[in-house]
């Protein structure tokens, strides 16, 4: 009977010891999962930041290219408009001179 009680005590102690080991392993596993999750979140945040910075840089470059192109188009349009105005002015001037000379000759 003493041996049975002693055996039950030993079994109970081993059961308690096993339960503690299982809890310790579970805690360790949970900690590892938490750590890995946190590390992944940090890596994702860092990657997202890098991608956003690259995207902003790309947008800035594209904006500058578009601004330069717009300036070029505006300047070219101004030059063409300037030439067109000069041509109109010259032809109007020529017509005025011819009309004036004809009027003078008719007198």
C-alpha cells in the first residue's frame, strides 16, 4: 500500500512536471510567434516606407518632366504667336501702304 501511495506521488509529480514543461514550451512558442510577427510588421513598415519614398521620388521626377515639357510647349507657342503677329502686322502694313499709294496715285 505504501508503494502504491509512493507510486501515485511520483506519477503526480511527473504529471505536474510535464504540465509545467508543456506550459513553458507553449510560452516559448508564443513568444517566438509574437517576436516573428513583430519583426514581420517592422519589416513590412520599413518596406512600405521605402516604397512610398520611391513613389514620391518618382512622382516628383515625373512632375518636373511634365513642368519642363509644359514650359517648352508654352515657350514654343509664344514664339509661334510672336511670329504670327509679326506676319499679320507686316501684311496689314503692306496692304495699308499699297492702299495709301493707290489712293495717292488716284488723286
